[in-house]
C-alpha cells in the first residue's frame, strides 16, 4: 500500500503533467495558426506582386529549389514569385493554392502545398498551365515563423 505522502506526490505530478500537455497543445494550435497566416501572406504577396510582403515571409538565408531553375536565394525567388504588380505583367495570373498539411516540431515545421497556376498572356497567346506541390520547411526565429527551405515542383501541364 502506498503511503499518503507518495499518493499526494503522484496526484500533484499528474496535475502538473496535464498542465504541460495543455500548454503544449495550446502552443501547437498557436503555431499552426501563425503558419496558416504565413501561408495566406505568402499567397497574397504572390497574387498581388507585393515584394515587401514576400520578403517578410522568408528567412534571409532561405534556399528554394525549383525545377529548371535550380537553387535560388531569398531575393531571387521573391522577385520571381512576387516581383511585380499584376498590372505591369504581360500575363494575368490565376493561382490556386491549397495547404494540405502542417507539422510543427519545436522551432521547425513544414507545410505541404498543392498549387495550380494559369498564366494567360495579355497579347492573346495561349495560356500556360502549371501544377505541382511544394514542401516548405519553416523555422521560428525571434518568435516569427519564416520560410527557410522550399522544394517546389510546379511544372508546365501538357494538354
């Protein structure tokens, strides 16, 4: 039979552990919400050509891996993804991106995204259709989630 002080200790330990689990779950929910906000800002920056917003989503030492383009740094990728206002582009863009999965592991996370893009030349030439997935590795720096690595498989869809 367990003595009374040991029972009280076990009950106290259980209560503390339950509090830790609740705090961890709360942090995970907050992190996921912050990452969803990052995703929304990333897509918004791309659709609106907002280079400043794009830069806010990306770590300074980020690397992007794009088919046919190889490795790109923050400045190069942001300029390609959000480097101009829609009215200045020779294309109209229809981007549809769906966030399929977020996984948080302490100060790192990843998000899996599926995207389709239709680029229609304003001169009347046929539209270019692209589709694929991206896997973004995120890192929490100074309390803010940033894109740290990104492997993108968006390629031209043959019709």
